[in-house]
C-alpha cells in the first residue's frame, strides 16, 4: 500500500480494496492473519488489502457498521461491493475480490 494514500483515497479507486476489520484480542482474527497475507500476496497487482484495528479506529468501525470481528469488506469506486463476517477460506475471499474487480 502506498504510505501516502489515505483509506478514503484507496476505497475511491478503481482497484478493489479488501479491508479486514479486526481486533488484537480476537482469536478468529489471529487465525485469519495468514490467510489475509496469502490473499494479499496472490492478488498484489489486482487488489489492495488493508487491515483496520476496530479499537484504534472506532469511527471507521461505526461508519461501516462493524458489529463483530473479523469482518471483511470490499470497496471499489467508493462503494461497498461486498461484506462478510467470520472466519472465511482463502478461496472465498479471492473469489469475492475477483467478482468485484
């Protein structure tokens, strides 16, 4: 991710952005870390993958209606294209990104 790009800038772009809303105290979130890293590595040219700590970014969590973690959202062109909570298989995340590319 470009360090100068803001969250708002990224989600307005034409490249899909997978956002992992997580918490440091969340066991399922920790379980998803390697999966998210694999997705990021495999789709590095096709999508941005970013993590948002809901405890450090309460305003973002509230704005997007995050009720539980982990919650994954895909943004493109400033719009929410997909949202799913819970532990998900890598194939489902990749398919969701490809469906919204």
